[in-house]
C-alpha cells in the first residue's frame, strides 16, 4: 500500500520543528507502523536525508520505548489497547494521510524528532514506587498467602509499561494513570502495606510538581496500551485522602 | 594464559558456603569509598546495582535506554525456575541442577550450576517480598507451570509477563537506591570501550546518546550485565538494540570470549512474513504445556489445518520423544521442526512453519482456562498475524533467541581481566551448550542479587588505596580510539545503509552458523563475513554528526562489532568438531540424527583471546570436570 506521512522533524530541544511530508511506498499491510517507518528511513538515507528518529526496542508492546501521536491519538488506536509497535498497517487504507508527532506534554521535552525525555516518570518512582526490602531479608515466599483476585488486580496495575501515552493524551498533561498504577500495584499487596500511605503521599506530591492536574477526562484510559483502568486513580485518591486526614500511626493501627 | 575457574574444593553442596567463607570482606564503613561501574540494568545489572547500593558501595549504572526499566529482560514471557518443590512432585535443588546440566548437554561447569539451583529459591522469596505479583492458586499460594526439558512443575510466572514483573522488582529496588543517593544512574549512555590500567579494569568510555558527547568514567571495578548477542543474526527475538559492543570491546581489551558458537534457536516463534520484517516474535515456551505440534504426514499438503484428519497428521515431537513429547528441549524441538520443513511438510505460504495446536486443550479444559493461561500471548499472535489461534492453530518456526556463549568468567563471575565482572546473559557461565527455558531469568537474578555483590568484595578488599582517576593516559587513549571509530563511520560516506549490511550479515550467519553447521559452510562463512566487513567500512553510509543524537551512528558501531564477533563464532563452531546442544555439526550425529558429543576431545570451555585485528584469535581450553554427574548421551525419548 501507499500512504503519505507528515512527520514532525526537530533537530534538537531548542531547534524549531515542523511537519515534513514523506511518501511511504509499497508497504505491506502485515508490516507494523514502526516497520513502515523503517522502510521510509531506508529510502531517506539512500537519498542522503537523515532518518526520522524515534524510540523503540522490543517491538512487541512491553518495553514502553515506542510512542508517538498518530493522527492525534497516542499510539494511534483508541480503545484497542496497543503500543505503536503493535499497530499494523492493515489498520490504514490505501492513500491515507497520516500525521505523526512526538508526545506533546510540558513534562516531556523533545530531544529529537519523535524522541522525548520521559525521565519525570522515573522521578515519580524514586519518590516511593517500591517496597523497601533489601536483598536477602525476604521471608519464605509462600508464608503470606495472597487471594487470587487481589493478585490479579495488582497484576492489572503492574502491567503498566511506562510509555507515557496517558500523559501525552491528557489535555492537562497529567500523570495520574501512571502513578495510580504503581500505587495500586504495590498498595494492593500485603507486602506493600507498611509503606502504603507514606508511598502515596510522596509519589503524588512529586507527580504534582512536574505534571498537570487530573480533571478526569478519561482520555488516558482510552489510549493505554495495557488497558489500565481509571478506577486505579480513584483508589489512589482514596488512599491519598486517607493519608492526609489521618496520621500514619492511626492508619497503621486501623483506627 | 591460564584460565583458573577458582572453583572451591569440597563437596558440591558445600562449595558456595565455602566460597563465601573464604572471601575477603570490605569493612562496612569503607564500602562507600569504592566506586563500582555497572553497565546494564536488566535483571542481572539492575539487581546487582541495587544490591551493591544497599550494601553501601558507590555505584554508577549505565544503560543505553532512556530508563533502566526498558532492558530487554522486560520481554521475557514464560517464567523463572526455582527448586521450591511446592508441587511435591519430587523436585529438589539437586534435580534442578541435574536437569540444567543435562539440558546444557554436559558443557557447563558443575559448581556454577549447583549454586544457581541453590539460589533459585532465594530469588522467589526476594521477588515476592518486592511485590512481584506471581500467579497464584485459589488458596493464595504460588502457582507453577512446566517448561521444556524437565518433568516437574517448577516454573513461577506472572501471566505472560514474568520478565517484566521481575525486572520491575529490580528496577524499583534500583530507583530506591537512586533516591537514597547510593546509585547514580546514567541513562542514554552507551559504553563504547573498557579502560584497563596496569592490567586491571578501571573504567569505561561512554557516548551520551542525547548529546553525542564522549565521556570517561573511572571506578574500582567494572561489572558488565549487557545481555546477549543473538542480534548478530539480524532477525531474532531480541530487542532491536540488543548488541555485543560492551562485551566485544572488553574482549578486545583482553577478556577471553567463551563458547561464542553456542547459540539457541527457539522453536516457537512467529514465522517471518516479508522482507520488511525487523524482528521475530517469540511465542512463549509455556504454550507447549497445552499446545501440540504437528505437520501433515504427506508432502505438499495444501489443505487448511482443520481439513486434515487426525490420521493424516504427524505429531512429530510426540512421535520421536514420547517421554517428553511437546516439551522436548529447545535445541531438539527446533531441529525437529526444521527437519520436517526440509522434507517439504512445512505449513504456511513460505513452507517454513509447523502448527502449534490448542484444539485438544480447549476441548479438554475449556476456552476460559486457556484464556487465563495464555490470553495475552494469543492476542499478540492475533495482532501480528491477523489469525485467531482459538480457531486455527498457530504457525510457528524456530528463530535465534539466546546466546549461551559470552565472556569467560570464573566461579566468582570475574573475567580473566582482574576487576572486570560479567553477569547475566553476557557471560558464558551456566547453560553449557543449550539453555533450558525459564533459567535465564534465574541466572541473571542469581548473579545480580546474590553472587556478584558478595564475590566482588573479595577483589575490592585488595584494591584499597589503589584508586585511579579518569585523568590517566589510558582514558585519553581509549577516548581517542572511540572518537576515531566514530569519525571513520561518519567519514565512510558510502552508498549502503547500516541495516542493509546487518541484514546481509544475519543471512550469512543463519545459513552457515545457525541451526546446523558443517566445516565447509563455516569456512565459506568466514570468508564471506570478512569480505562483507571490509566492504562495510568502505561503503557504509552514516549521515548526521557525532555530537548530536544519531541513531544511524549508534547502529553503525554495533554492527561493526557484530562483524568481528560473527567471524569468531564461525571459528569456534569450526574448531568444535562435535555436536552439543545448540551447536549441531551435521558431520557429527548419531544414526537417528541426534547430536553426537565427543567427550574425550571436546569436554572443555573454548575461551578465545583477542590477538589483534589481523591475526587469528588464540584458543584456551578450560577442561570441564564432572565429579557429581555421570556423562551420558542426552535422551528425551
Ligand atoms: C522474547 C524473549 C523471551 C524470553 N523469555 C524468557 C523466559 O520466559 N524465561 C527466562 O528465563 N528467560 C527468558 N528469556 C531470556 C532472558 O530474558 C534474557 O536472557 C535475560 O533477560 C537477559 O538479562 P540480562 O540482564 O543479562 O540482559 P538484558 O536484559 O538484555 O539487559 C542488558 C542491559 O545492558 C544495557 N547495555 C547493553 N549494552 C550496553 C552498552 N554498550 N552500554 C550501556 N548499556 C548497555 C542495556 O541498556 C540493558 O540495560 C527470553 C528472551 C527473549 C528474547
Ligand atoms: S518498542 Fe517496546 S513497547 Fe513498542
């Protein structure tokens, strides 16, 4: 198939960017969107033009490296959970015009073309997205049984790939879905209880310093490649409020 | 050069205790005075960097990814082994050890493998404590599944995302140390050289991928956890950026490279569908718990799978290996699949595919159970191929997946260059000539959490007061070499893209150094690789500048190193005149087509020393002594 792609090109963070149109020719419908970009890049290099820079690695929807706005939609498909690398060209039509842009968010400055700096998400994890257990100090794994539904729900949240699509799609550039996924993954498990309330407060505070605020548009959920539910945001908010209105001691002893 | 494995004396089961007891210790208050560079933050590097930070060392951790959580380990699907014996099915540390040694076709070090089996149980404890949401039974205890090459259920899993969840455990521990200031993270930094000072590894040269700047970093020791090199084949199941540069550069600085020809071709991958294809997708081995593999009995059968009656199907693994059936080890299953396709019985448009059929399992267990077990894998298959595996069998074909070879290390995971440690897939240590499923995650984490953080103290204790700084001339010399390579790549100004060369190289390796090898083909491949490599340096076209983000340049450097490695792989495959595990030499096979080892002549680790670009590498042999297991011909019949 043949398409026209309009790609955002920007040489560096400071440089001015703009759309450039390219022909994507003889593309197999079985190719992925990134493989289509590979084909375009090969032809660009042959013509002496620098390739379109974009991030990618696993190409199977798990590493979270890839991500771009395709026709205004993060990862290019609303409602069908997938990362850009999992989007296949069979979802497009012959002659389509496709607009390709980097994640647009204040917290994600552009590095080059479609590559942005998402390190703010790691900073949120550093604020408390872990269980403090040093290597070697763990008890026997089966000592604490975990009800299967609890483990399943925790896993639903833990499936987040930290791609940043939620932030990019949000009109406010908020990182609530991402943060709530980590808060819920750990907060649901018995192992995560000791730090549960301290964790949520620390993570939310750091998140709010860097990212926009959530007004529950729900756009994030629609584009999340792992279909992470917006219910986790409600769960995070409940924990946050609980933590704010009670002292750590009160919560811990359950009064 | 003598390669001393430093395996502790005494009975197998006491060796690790003995080693720990004999290690020199670093005084806790002195630990922060030691700088350790860890390159890589996959399961191995991430676990090591976090644990070293917890111990109080001053760690600098480098990755080429934008975040440590993106390491290729994230893509592991199926699971991780551990000798917990929760199923009460007769498992034990000894059995896990034995299965792994046998699975590796008796080409791994006994002591290392035994330690791995011992530590496997601690890994599960650690991961659960970190919040890894492993699958559970209704009673709340941990669930297990089976993997290839074994007859017990010892594989722990988190849906089809086990690697992701284990890596997140290590990543979270690492982020905690970053917040505490014991680890400094350098994302988007690619190591391009190792710096050796007075014979000891004392630093690295990196290129900052966001700015293009070349930088020097000094430390008291260097740890490489930089993953495997299956991308030498271009098409593989590895992530696109996985490469050999870190270990290859260390090899050129003196570290011997062990068993480079031992590569694993995984039987269950989605077949290639066109020239545009950039990588191959693995369908987890766990699918073979419930899927049955077959092809039509007769050649050129073009009927759809459902039109072929039971009596005209050949369930070839069940037929040839009745006691292990569809769960025969990878090397054996891959070769059997290739064989039926070579006979003209392969399926799909290319004829390079076999069916992996779930119809029986669905009718026996019901669709919901299958969905629960493999839902995300089925969906992945459906997305890629536009075929619904609940309705028609999957089509699969072998693909390069894992590399057992890597830098040589002793029992303490130190290479022959003092101060240079190598962990995870980057070393050669535990899998012999074939790795069993679900044991790479185990090895990476055993190395990273439990072995390296203790064994490295033994070296560091002797380095007190011997700090070097990056102002030493060795750093300037290595920097100049890195910059020279960069300018040669940019300056070639040829006509062909990096990818086109990489594809061609991969094709040569797949044809002559892939699933089957022979002397003539390997000699031919060496000539072809060398010619192509010369052409590469003349004709490659890399646009852009060095001092900016430049993805073509990044790739160009990695492919340049793949060329050199490819030659060594062929040479290693050529010298090993036997078949063992994933290394199958057609000249050496039994009457029924199985691998034929030659224990008298080849029961050794082949460790290659770099002697210069123009001269042949020198072979060193580390003999493998088996005190505990009796060498036998592997049988899965
Ligand atoms: C698709 C797939 C599925 C798998 N499934 C399983 C499974 O179910 N069970 C199992 O046991 N094994 C599985 N494996 C194998 C297993 O995932 C890997 O062997 C293992 O994760 C490797 O871990 P590692 O830490 O050694 O390296 P990696 O995870 O590859 O990490 C390498 C790290 O090094 C960094 N790096 C590399 N080179 C440089 C450099 N020059 N400069 C700076 N940084 C560098 C990278 O940024 C990265 O952080 C699977 C493999 C694949 C391909
Ligand atoms: S490339 Fe890894 S998620 Fe797309």
